[in-house]
């Protein structure tokens, strides 16, 4: 009986994780990557999976091991740093970028193709009203997402992918894209899932505690199993959508808008019915993500302010701000996100990896070194993405190993770990 209960629980939580990660970015970015990569779509997919599946699942595991919150994870660097990073991440995955993008995607991909003259403002009001309904009371959010909305999403998306694989719309062509792996890796930043995983972990642990898993060891075990369920679904969906985009590389223009590409592909696969299918799929995918994100924002800032700002007030404010920003449109939101993600994502990745391998880390100072090393490079990458001339520092960064592939931050992060560990060891020895 106990084993049957655990199997049911990790399957439901796994479906919820899948739904929470598979949102606006996850639906519109893989086809665009496939279109850009053409024949080299497989290498692009591997890179995308690392940041779109591997890092988010490791993020949930890392937070679980650290104690359940972003403060437990980033606090190993510095308490103040933890609050700053947490605030930046929550605002990014919340009302500034990710949540508005879900609303914009619902309008452009879910509603406009069917009702061309509909007002984006009206769509935002209705969409975020539904979101607020699900998050106004945090208890049971995971089950609502997993049991009600996920099955709808799975049926529609899987139907599109399977039909597109068995009856391809075209043949992938050589698009001339170089560094396909690194392009896929860095494009995975736009899903923001590694960032969301750091704060989603707390909601997952609360859900598991409600189901009776009180011990940390049990929570980590169930989380890992749930991660396998979510990861399997994500890999299939990403691979399928990216492949569909690749089969359209000889059909669609390279500069087609992401949402228009998705609509075009589904119409060629499912005919006129494709419009309605992708409409429902996009709406459900975005709604499940928005629900998780708004709830996360509310929980985080209520705890950060020690209850001075209530959960209810925060989620209502988040929904209103997101509804306003959503009217900027998908492409503008994506462009606005690039500098911020280029700065924050490497920091999040090194935090996750160091935490996962914490058992092999001899000093917590390694967290500080890893973050400082990654941040040294990522800050200038973010400035460059904004069009700022980084002068000689930018030229120096370009000379670092793996810089041409977009991973200049890797070596500084590794060096940071060794340097701070060595310095701390010497400091400890001198005190003794």
C-alpha cells in the first residue's frame, strides 16, 4: 500500500513539474531552434536539453538538498547575496518577464489565430483572472495542475508531435548554423526553467510534506522519481517540437516570428484543426506555468517580508502587473530578457552544480568562488547583450577557453572554487 501511494504521488508531482516547466518558452523556442539549425538539429537539441531539462531538474534536487528554499541554496554564498539573487530571479520569472510572456503567448498563439480582431487587453484580463482563481489559495496547487490541466496539454501536444514525426511536413536543410550545441544551450536560457526550479523546489517540498513525506531523505527520493517522470516528458516534447521545426527549415522563412512558426507548422500537420489544437495547447501550457510562477512569487515575497506583505496582496499585484506587461508582445519580451538571462543564468547554473555535488566540496567558500568567477564573465556578457561596449575586458573574455561556444564563464567559475577553497584552508590553518 505504501509503495502504491508513493508511486501515485511521484507520478502526480512529476506531471505537475512537467506542466510547470512546459510553458510559454518551452512551446515557442524548440521549433524556432529546429528551423534555425536544420540538419544540425540533433546537436542543437542536446544543448537545449541540458539547460531546458537537466538544469531545471538538478535545480529542484539542489534546493531539496540545501533545505528547501532559494535562501538555503544561495545563502551559502552570503545571506545578502541570497536575498538579492532571489529577488532578481523571482522578479524575472514573475511579473517582469516570464509571467507576462505567458499572457502574450496565449494572445498571439492561442487566441489571435482564431479570433484575429480580439483585443489583447481583453485576453489579458480573462487569462490572468483565471490564473488568479487557481493561486489565490496556495493549498493544493500542485494537485490542481497535475490532475486537471496536465492531461489536456499532454494529449494535444503529443498528437501534434507524433503526427509530425510520422508524416513530416518537409525535409531538414543545411541552414549554415555553426556551434549548434552552444546555440541550443544558450537558447535554453529563455525557458528560464533553471531559474524557476530554484524557487519551484520549495512548492514541491510543501506538496510532499502535505502528502506525508516529512523526512528530508524521503522528500529527495520522491523528488528524484518525480523528476524522471517530468524529464522523460520534457525530452520527448522538446525533441519532437525541435524536429518539427527542422522539417520546416526548407519551407518557412528564417525570420518568421516564433508564434507564427508554431501556427504554421501545426496547420500543415493537422490542417485547419491545427489552429484550434495549438490554441488550446498554448493556452493550457502557459496557464499551468503562470499558476506555478504566480504562486511562487507570492510565497517568496511573503516570506522575505516576514508576512508584512500577505500572499494574497502579492499574487493580486503580480497578476495585475503581468497583465499590463503582457501587451508588449512575445518578441519584445524575449529581446528584453536576453541581457538579464545572460547575466543571471551562469550564476544559477554554478550554484545548482556546486550544491548537487556538495558532498565532494570541502568548504562552503567554494560557493562564493564559483559565483564570483561566473559573475565576472556573465555581467559583461549581459552588458554586451545590451549593446554596451565592454572594451578590453570584453576582448579578454573572448580569449578565455570555450568563449567561442558561449561558455567563457566555465573556467573562471572552476578557478574561483579552487582559489577560495585554498585561501580558506590557509586562513583556517593560520588561525590554528
